[in-house]
């Protein structure tokens, strides 16, 4: 999907509440890239190094009928020309869940052509006053079975 200026619009998976999950998401590709803020500027650590993230492109079953989650109205809005492709931006709790899921599946990288399930499981305690509470997730990876019929 492209916007008016021909740039790719990357809709992310939305996790509006604890218990939100997506099952059977086909892994199309993944990248390792810098995190950006709302203005498109690279997020950095105190030492100036860029904060990184893993971005996994997915084909999500049933999402095209659901659309994109609108946090203001707390509803799912249909998206024109939606083909069910979504991105999982793995930073923070999602990065930890992806790393743990790969380790559990005995994989080093997300398996292209394989599947993943992801679930928003809980919210932890903030590290200090004024900080956001960390969100916790579970991700399960399944490599494509070369012997499947």
C-alpha cells in the first residue's frame, strides 16, 4: 500500500488491550533498522548511538476484514486496498519476546515462509516514576516444514 506521494505505508500490528493476539501470521521478510520518533528522526541512546529494532513483515489472516485500530474511537477501521500485510516492529518488549521465541524454537532468525503467533500478555511495573509501564508479549515461531504436502 502506498500513500499519495508514493511512499510505502507500513501498518503495524495493533495491541489495544491485554490478551490481543494474532495467530498463523506468515513471515514474508524482516529487516534490522533504526527506530524513528513521530517526526521521522532517529531515536538515539544517551551516547548518541541509534536505537535499533527488528521489523517483521507479515501476512496476517483475517486482518483485512478487521482493518486498522483507531486508539481514539477504540474501533477497527477498514483500510482501502488492504491485502492483510502488517508489520511487527520489534523493540522493547516485542524485541525481547521475539528473541525468546526464536531461542525456544531453536532458530537464529525469523524463518521466511514460516509462521508466528504473537500475544500481548501483561503490563509490568515502570522502572521509575513518570516512565511508561513495560508491555510484555509472547511470540512463537514455526519454521516452514519442507516435508509438508
